């Protein structure tokens, strides 16, 4: 059954088009810095938002029908969602999808029955993948919706809940490998606390690490060769989550000797919830060798929660791709963990959300490559730190300088020279030159 037969296959028509179902900037075959735009931007559809989110919020019921002509919470409904998803990806030219285990099927009364349902849908999805050539970017397990996870999954106070979470992760890894996924994500939806008055933080952190190590060992044993990812988020649903931001997650991974198998999946909206910019979180990940994948969305600066909007801020997408290009690209891709606004409740809106997001990142890629080719920002930074390439700066950086030698040098200076202007306003104008200068 076709679910979007009234909508066309979306193609590139250029900036002058007024066709709502065409790309202005995403020209998949255009060469940028030696690679096609499609190679730079491996886009993925988020199964949960695109095929499941009907606009429900804490104050109101769903506004969009995501049943796709079948009864919800049935296996027929699960297959209808798969049909719609693959048709959607075909028409948008999106090559990848991402999933939670319980996006694919409704959860059953028992774990064994849920696993049987997952095997059934996996066989169906494999057929769709073979027909269309679509691929899995990454998989994960939903360890936050069910009331059993009210106190966390790996961080739960109850060993039985830990074991249930481990079983879900095992099955989600089985599916990820079965689909040829490039990564596996841990998003600690409820791995955190509401109050320290009832929390053994060290035990919880140690147990999360144990669960991750078990997952790595099992994944490698069944042939998973991709990266494991942590997706940082500071709060919501928990008041404090242990994977607060990139730096916190990296510290955790190194403390528990998980850094050889893990990288980070950075989400734009989570970065802003942590009080950072998106490009800050990308830079922290990249300089630590842990930039893996991206959840492509944006938040609303006027709201203090995770709004998961489709990205349209070209400053943000440009600075994102600037970091990605400088880091040499991603091992993962760009997953649209984004949903239409509640009043945008039609299939047409689903298409236009992805067109907006894909075009925003395509334009960001074009502008980021121009920033690199322009060179003014990189040349300024190189000159600003040039004192560290010779003389006492080079001695310090090499590790050969002693504290006494550095102190003697400082005394010989008398008064140190002015470190020089940071020229922030100049560099912001350079950014505007590239974005809008024609």
C-alpha cells in the first residue's frame, strides 16, 4: 500500500524554485571538498518521531494520524509503519533510518513475546531494505518509557530492572547487527536522579559502566564492528542526568576504560539544554577523538525543554559542518531526531520538515566549505597562537621546560607584552561575509 502516492519524489531544483517539494540546496551529486554532498551528509530518518509522533503533549492529545491505515499497537500497524517509512525514505532520498526496539513493535506482556514480535518485524524490514537499498544508521533500546524504568535502567536501584534492561539491549544489538547498523546508541533517558537524598551515585555510575561493558563484549562477539555512542543530555526527564554534556560523557568513558569502543552522538537541542552551543559540543567531542554521529535538530531558545524542531538556523548548521569538516567527517551520520510542530499535522508537513532540514544542512555544508576555503578565520587563529610554535612557547609545549626555567624567563621579561586583540567582531563579520556576501 502506498501511503504518500499523492506526493512526488523530491529532487533538487535550485534556489529559484518555489516548489514546496523540491530541494533548494541539497544537490546530492554536487562535489564539495572532494566528496559528494550525499557522502558528506548521510541523512537518517528517526523511526520514532517520523512514524510515531502524533503531536501529543502534556496538555493535549495527538493531532496527526500516524496509524497509516492500520490499528495502532498491532503487528499490522507495525508493518504499516515500515511500509510508510521506506516509501518516505525513497521519496526523500534519505538512505538511513534509526530505531529504538519499541519503535518497531508494540511492547507485549512478556519479554519473550516482545522478542518474537521483533523477530517478525525484523524479517519484514529486511525485505524492505533489500527492495530499496536503505540502510540502518544505528539502533538503540527504549529504556525510559515503561514505568519499570522510573528509577533508571542501568542505574536502577533494583537488580531485576538492570537485568531487564540488559536483555533489551541484547535484542536491540541483535537487530542492529542484523540490519547492518553503523552504530549503537546509549541515551540515558532516566539514567540520573531527582534528589541525592535517596541516591547512591557511585553505585549507579559503576553499574551503568558495567552494563556498557557487557554490551560491548556481546556486540563484538556477534560481529558488531561499528561504534557505540553515548548521547549526552543534561536533564529531562530526570532533573540531573549522568551524561550531562560531551565533557562529562568523555570523562565517564575514560574513567571506566570505555573510550576505545565509544564515541558521542551529539544532539543540537541537548547541547543548548546543557548551556552550550551546538558547535561547542562538537568541538569538545572532536578534539578528544570522540565525534561520532549527530542528531540533527534545534531547540527554541525561549523554551527550556527539548523541542526537537527541524533545523532552519543556517548559522548553526554552518558552524556544525565547519566542525565536522575540520574533524574529517563522521563515523555515523545526521539523524533527524526532529518532529513537526503540533499544528503541522499532515503528510505534506512530514515531507516539508525533512526538506527544510536537509536543505538547511546542505546550505550549511556549502557555507562551511567556503569558510574553510576563505581561510581568514583559520589563519587568524594560527597567527593568534603563533607564540607557541617557537621560543619559550615551543619549549613548554614540548615538555622540556621546567617550572624554574619558565619562572626565570618571566622575570627576564619584566612586563609581558599585550596578548593581542581577539577581534571577535571582525571574525563575526567574516562569517557574515561568507554567509551573505554572495
